[in-house]
């Protein structure tokens, strides 16, 4: 089984990348120049003040220790689950008392030198030794457990939470408190990736409040979950902004989302590390879905997690659907599906969801562009458009793969091309030198095509979509006529 927690970039700003220098400057440089420790007084004032208005925002965005943990220690960390007892209220409170007792004792001793030449050195040295202790102890915990293990019981974090509670009690931070916010819970893939990348191993996707905000006081607002959300529906916002976002979010394509019990009735090997899974609905027995939508497949209960996959089948009777899944190297979800899912198993599904690839009924010319596993939604979409879109006069499918043996459903598309004169199928291969098919990328073909008046729907790699999008704009296609879905919406 692959590791649940994911190492990912957490340093999106200059401060978060390089603030660790302050920690080492104080902890190591302070051994020779103790007055450097006095810098910590400004840091303590900053974190206490900002916490009053924004909770533990300092921890995720300005903290020199946090920068040290995320920038220098994370790459060599085992990145394991943080032990629960280190996060317990009893341990956090006990360590806070222990730390403050020793810290106060050292301060009292330093102040005994008040008025002497050595006073500032003595005072600064208190902070120097404290920082050095965090570098060593926090570093050890970072390597053997998780890079943010120290932060679970950090006394400065406890002070921030106390300051934040005071701000909430007074009501002064209602307009300034920016929290992780979801555009709509109905659009969440429940993939758990926000939890897998969270430095504190929190579970936002399971805890959003009625106003679509993550209220956990331990959240450090670092935006790592925002940057990594496959559905791109997370942001950092105030309560007022969250309510406006909730009102403005378009839920077309998500209104029919429902819980579904289904049985795996078929598993086909389509290519190396690619399988097609067919699910027959059990409860309810009838589920209406549109070609171009996707479905969520439950992979585990603790913590509850799903994976999103484009529906590849054409909806004939609303009693079953198929998805095509490519096993991802070191992929947590696909490893569970490939190793544990068997014919006859009962599986929980949720959906159908999405409208990004559902074609416009008014379209007369439709262009489908796919590469890699992004071809899957067009298996059902192509047939649906040819059968149920009377206004359509031309349908073109560009299918980009590396080798000819990777052309999924190739004969299926060739058969449709023979049956329907208005359908044109163009496979393109980027690496297969022995094949007689067109060589290159879909973008090479796209540059040569007349796409005037086309509605365009794309699914595949991010780079392909970005390059194709620019080409289409340069050819005069309006933004409103271009829809796409990236493979990156799948949390591996």
C-alpha cells in the first residue's frame, strides 16, 4: 500500500521559502552573538497580534520554524501519521505548562542582570537556546515522524489559539478571519487530497460547516489544500466572502448527485495497467446520467475517501455505467482499486457529477480533443452526440496517444466513423515510429484544421489543454465555446 500522506510544495511565497534563515541565524548565530535572540521578541509580538484577527495564519505563512520544517525538513521526512497523543489536549496543555515554567525561570534569571552590561546578552541567550532546542527536537521529530510534528504542541501555537479565541469572544475578527472555504460541498470529490497534503493532517473535506468554511482552530491557513484540490473549489475567504461565493456558485451538473450502491459486474483489461470497470446499480436500480459526466468511486472507509472517474459508457437504460482507470505509479487510490476490487463486489458510488463536457444542444460543429486516459469520456460522448443531437452536422475526434497499442476503443471509433458520415476520427501518435498513423501531437493537427463555428470539448493532460486552448483562441474560437476537463482532477 502506498503512503497515505503526500509530500508537496508548501512554500508558495518568498517569506515561506526563506524565513527559515531567521531560525538558523538565531539558533546558531546567537551562540556567538546572543543579542540576535532579541529578534524573537518581534516574532512573538507578530504572531500574537495576527492570531487575534486571523487564528494560526502566522504558522502557515510567516513562522520561521514553519519555513524550516516545510523547506528543509520535509524533503527528508518520513512523512508518517503524527501520533495522536502528541495532538491530545492533555499533552498540549501539559507541554505548554512545562515550557512556560522553564522559559519563565530563564527569563527571571536573565532579568537578575537588569542594569548590567550583560543584560541584553543574557536576555537574548534565553531565546537563542529556545530556538536551538526547536531546531534539534523539532528537526528530529520532523525526520522520524512528520515535518510539522512539533507544531502540534508548539507553545507559540497554543498562544495563538488563545489570542484567536479572545478575538472571537470579542467579535473583532469576524470580518478579518480568513478560513479555508469550499465553493460548494456538492462539488467536492471527497477524495481526501486536502487531508493528504495538509501539514497538520486535518480533514477539511469531512468538516466543512453550513457556511462552507473549515472551522478547525488548528488550521494554519497555509493554502496547501487550496493549491492541491483536484476539483479546484477551495479558497481562503472571510465568512462574508464565503456566503457570496455560495450564492454565486453554479451547481448545474451537480443537482442529481446521489449515493448509489452498485455491484462490479465486469472488469476488462484494455491495455497495460488500464482496466474498464462496469458497475450495475443496485440501490437505486435506475440512475440517470449524461455522457460527459463523472462518478465517484469509494475506495476506503477510514478515512472516507472516493476517486473521481469520467464515465466512459453510453447510457442505454440507466442501469449501469463503466469507467476506465489507469493504474498510476505510486498511486494510492488506483492501487486499492486494482488490487482489491473484484467482480461481484459491492461498491459505493456518488454522482453523477459535472457538466464541463456535456455538449451544447445548439452546436452544429463539435470538436473533441483528447490525449492519454482523457479519451475515456469521449467513448460515450461520441455515440451520444451522433444519436441524440439532431442539430450536429459535423463531429471530429482528435485522439493523441504515444503508441498505437494505447489507442483505447480504436475499433469502436473506426466503426462509428463508417456508420456516420458526419463523424471523423483522427488518431495521432507521438512516439510510435513503426505505425502508419499520423505522427505528432493533437496540437499539430489542430493548427492545420478549420475549426470555424466549432464547440470544443477537451480532456487530457494539463499541458495539452493549455496549448490547445491558446491555438483555439488564435483561430477565433470564443472562450464560451471551449470546455475542458483535466486529468489532474483525479486524486491518485
